[in-house]
């Protein structure tokens, strides 16, 4: 079985990452859209969402608020942070 978090990292390496919307000006994607594109799902499944939220909560408790999207859009979140939480989620998958 393919690891959806590793596939999301590969997708973001291809298209780039953005915040404050699903798409950037040059086709970049937010964490949720990149996940959906490679995993052919509109939303994270419960298990994957729970895993990712747990990692974000551990790594960046001040940025999780109520959703993964809020972490993605937080002003202190950068691509390195997104890759870090996806890598840690991939290990737990």
C-alpha cells in the first residue's frame, strides 16, 4: 500500500506549496489539496486526518487551532514545517 503522506510530499515537491487558499498563483497547492490530488480523495480520511492532526499538535501546538488548514495558513508555517509533519505522519502510517 502506498503511503499517502509520502505521496503528498512528492506532490508538493512537484507543484510547490502555498497557504491562504487551495492554489497559489503559479499552481502551488496547500497541504490538503496536495493530499487530495495524490490520494484521489476530496478530504483526508478519518485515520489520516487524525494522524496528521496529532503530529501537528505535537510539533506546533500553537498553530493547530481547529483544523489542518489553519496550520497550513498560519503566518509562521513554512514549507519546511509542512514537510516535517508529513514525514512524521508517514512514519506513523
